[in-house]
């Protein structure tokens, strides 16, 4: 059986990786995105505390009257752009890596419909079926709400699979969890 990790209560972070692409996604999340997020939170917290202490009514009875500061305006425009570029470069590499499948042994076509998914195996006789979320009353004991369906997709392990994702009307979210 393949790695079948799933969300759990009070879980933090991404699920365990079962593919090289997911390993790269986890690495980007843990080693690039989290430090950037942590740095922004620390910077905003320190800046907020500084402003609260330095510019309160008691410490500064006569408020300043300047209306703009070109240097600060350039900084708060350029720094977010640089952060987004730093995030975008590895993101595009990951998108290409996730989209490119070397010598796929099979294809799974996923079609999003409003409130359900349709699956077909075009390389295997175009077998198809629909998959609907189970409502709360229909959930088996211990099943995960909003993650349990009536017909599950079954894929072989250790196989290169091309996944074609499309939509008939809406496309909210679909992923291979690990």
C-alpha cells in the first residue's frame, strides 16, 4: 500500500510527501515561505510596537505634520515586489515540474462539476465515474468530513501518471494529497 497520509487534528504543515514534486513543494514551503512569513510577522509586530510607544499622545503631544516620504514609499513598494519575485522563481520551476510527466504509464482525466468530480481513464477504455462528497449523516465512523466520497479514485503505486484537470463549470480545488 502506498503512503496514505491525511490531515489530523491540530496538524501543522503539509502531509508527508509521496513523490519528488511533493518533496520539492514541502521544501519550498518549509525553507522559503515560512521564513518569509515569519520575517514579515516579526517586522510588522516590531513596527506596530514602535509606533504605539513612539507616537502615543503622552510621548508625542504635538503630532507631526509631514504628508509623505518618498524614500519610505519607494521601499514599501519595492520590497514587496522583491519578495514576490523571490517566491515566483521557484514557484514557476515547481509548476513546470508538476506539469511535465516523463513517459506516463496511464492518464487520469479529472473533470470538475458543481458539487462533484467526474473521473475517467482515457488510456484504459475510457472508463469513467462520478465522485460525490458524503454528507455528514452518511459519513462512516471516523471518516473525515469534506474529504470522504462515495466513489474513490484508485491509482497504482510507483507509476508515472499524467493527470489532466479540467472543468465543466466551476473548479474550486483538487489535488493529489501527497
